[in-house]
C-alpha cells in the first residue's frame, strides 16, 4: 500500500494552506483536495509521494 499523508482542519482555507505547505516541505503531491468530512464539520485532504520510494508511492 502506498504511503498517504492526511491533513485535517476546521476550515477549507486552513486545510488547503496546510496541504500546500505539506507538499512543498515534504516534496509531496496532492492526492485528494480539501473536502468536508460529512458529519464532523472538519475538512480533510491527502497527499502522496510523487515518485515511488522502495516500491511505494503513486501508481500512475
């Protein structure tokens, strides 16, 4: 299974900003743009490595 990093935040703007920061600092690519997690009031986004590392990463 590929490694996936998750961002959770209270607002879409905060989630988007932290996703962008995570991708920039760690060399990741967005995998799922921010969306509201139903029933929680929280926002969720995901990122993955852009290139496989040791057999993991994005399977493009």
